[in-house]
C-alpha cells in the first residue's frame, strides 16, 4: 500500500487537512480563547425586581450558558452558570460577598490614559464590574518611569527620561542603553508581566501589534496565578495614543474591558481586578518645536556638557510637552525662552524658593512648616491667586507656614494645573537623582524631543504628555475591591487598595517612608518579568 501510486492523492490532502486543523488549534491556544468565544453581546436582557439580568451564549453553541446581574446603578455584582440539567441559571455568585483576601487580585497598569476618557466609557456602560473610576494626579513631569516609581514606592529614578544629564560626570547618559537595561525604571521588578523592552520601539511604529502581543501576555500570565496578587503593564496603549489619538485609545480600552470580562468568566467570579495608569495624554495634535536657534541667538551654546557659563544642555529624547535644561544661568535662559509662543511657563529653583514665570510676570513657591506658599505679587502664572484667597491666605502674601498640603490638593483637583505646588517642588527636590536647572512647560499642540523619532513616526503626533496641565497629569484608578476616594495622588493608590483588600496588593512594594532606600520587603515580581523575546523580529512568539 505504501508504494501504491493511487494512494498518494488521498494521503496528501489528508495531511494538509491535519496540518490546517493543528494550526487552527494552535492559534486558538495561542490567542487564549476559541474562535466563537463571546462575552460582549448578550442574547437576552430582562429585569428581575430592581436588577437587570444579561444572558450570554458564551461559547456560541446556540444555548444560553452565562448570566450577569446588574444593579440599578449600572454596576454588575453577580454572575451565574447553568444548572446541571437545564439552560436556566444556577445559584448566582455575588462577587461583593467574596473575601478579597481569599482570591487572586490582578493589577493592570496601562500607559498614558486620560481620566476623562475612562470616565466617559464607564458612563457609557463599559467596565461595569468596577466601581466608579477615581482621578489619579501623577507627578510632574507626567512621565511613565517617574509616575510608576511613585505609584510603587521605589527609589527615585536617575532622570526624567532614560537620556539624562549625569551631573557627577558632567555628561549625557547613553539613553538607549539606559532604557533597554531598565536602569531608569525601578518599578519593573514589581511586574509579573511586562513585555520585553525590545518591543517598545515597535510600540510607536506598529502599536496595535504590540498591544495585541501584550493582551496575550497578560492573559497567559494571569492564568498562571492560582492565588495572591499579580501585576501586569501595557506600553502599547501609549503607542496607540501617540499614533492614533482618542479613537485608538477608546478601541484599546474596550479590549481591556473584554479581557477583564474573560478573566472574571474563567475564574467564576473568584477574582478581583484593579485598573490604573501612569499619567494622562493630551489627545491633541502636536508639532515638534525646537529651541536651539533661539538659545544660540541669545548667546547661549547648546552642548553635551557644562563647561562655560553660556553652555546649555537640553534633553531631546522622547516627544513630550515639557523641556528640561541644565545651565549655570537658569534665570537668563528662562528670560530667553519665556517669550516663545509655545511656552506656557518656565520654572527653576532660586535660593529657598522655586520661581514660576510666564511672559506676564512671575510667582514664587515656598515650603513652610504646614505646607506650600504661593507668592503672586509679581504675577500669577499658575492661576492660583483666587484659590489662595479661598484657603485663608491672601494672594501675594508669602507666609512662613504656608497652606496645608492636603488643602491645596483638594482645592486644585480639577484646576487647570492639579496639585501644582507640590508637584513642581518635587520635580526639583527628590523626584529624581539628577533634576534639571530649568523646566519649560509647553502648551498643548507643541512637543519637544527627538527629531529622528518625530520623522520616524511620520511627523505627526496626535497625542502626547509631560506637562503640568490637567489632561496630561490626570489619569484614573478603578477597582472591583470597592469604592476609592474621588481623587488620589499616585503614591496614595496602593495604600488605598491595601485597605480595601485587607492585605497588600503588591507585596514587593517598599514600605512607606523608604523611597530611595534599600527595600524592606522582598521583590516578589522579578521572576515573572519577560525578556525572552529579545526583539520584535526575533521570530519568537512568546509573550
């Protein structure tokens, strides 16, 4: 039979069919669900008392096999699976009654998500297993490594970006090397899943491919967790925002919503999930601006080190809405740059204060016994004079005590510049090891950074981040654990979640008060960090 020529035509198609079937099975395993898996569209909706019941055919076999129960406020709180003998639901599982300390907790951290967009989607009916989203005010500049280091309570970063000015050695760092080594990202060891850093360049060239890669990686990583907390991160969301603006972000957030639905379905409700992000995004078309010619015309010399009194080191790495400069003459450089039409304000330390200056005047930020003072006698670039009056201090009066930090925070949550005094102060005092001498805050619509990067992504930036304003600085947190305060700083997010869970949501986090010091608790997530696919073109399909 083996040598019968007539048997070959029947064998070859059979082999092809087997190979095709195996390929399809492999793809289904790789993507994590069957081709017909569906939890997005209910097959029937009805009311029972004050609740709405949503019925699904989860495996698309023509039979109802999954039910969700939604309260009058729109939040889903219970689910059910079929009774053994019929298509009717079995006893509902109320997720609010499940002890959060007795089930896994998954923290998903996204890159570059503005609060307003998440709030809009939640109001439209998405993310309904979660309590209402809360605002999170990140640090300034609103950058990933800085914000996530604050969120997870790690040591300070080396600089605002991987390319930074090393003051001790009077030279610029090797930005790409620092980035790929993770040396400026001390939060990385808190992750169960973070795709290889080699994928990050592709995140701005083909962000959808990177995001899809990360969804598979998050799904696989969380499926391997039987109990306790786990944390995963997506950089692809930032790439989608930078290349596609708001429509691209909305699409990827609905995918995150679908992933959460899938995890809850597979875990039969015995899981808690929290979603958060590092910073906002301005969702505004931005053009690249440059200040080299302006500085040169004023007699300054753009350089890579500080040797002469007119040397200025300017960081040009990502494409962001602020500029950091190192100089021996910050006041003079500020005077040069403040008249540029794309500059909103500049800020720099001067003695025991920080000067904030725009083209109309300047104010001074001081730190007193109680909190921060804002002296606006020479100008009001942060538009805080009226708020200072409301808080009991007179605009233009610089007191030794200052106004309590928490009072400033609560009064400025929805201000043009949320929590501005503390954030500007931290930018120069303790946020990084190598703070600049001058920060330039740009208007939305202008960005600064790598000319090469700008050309590679097509000379068009539909959205970016970095500045002090509300859209750049305000992101979100929402959780299945319970209701969170309406607004928090980044460093307050995990302590608030710990209180809801009754135990740490990230046991590898250093204890409060130890930022910049050796950790007092083990780093539990380092083993899960994924550096297996060393480049997007390596051929590896591992996530």
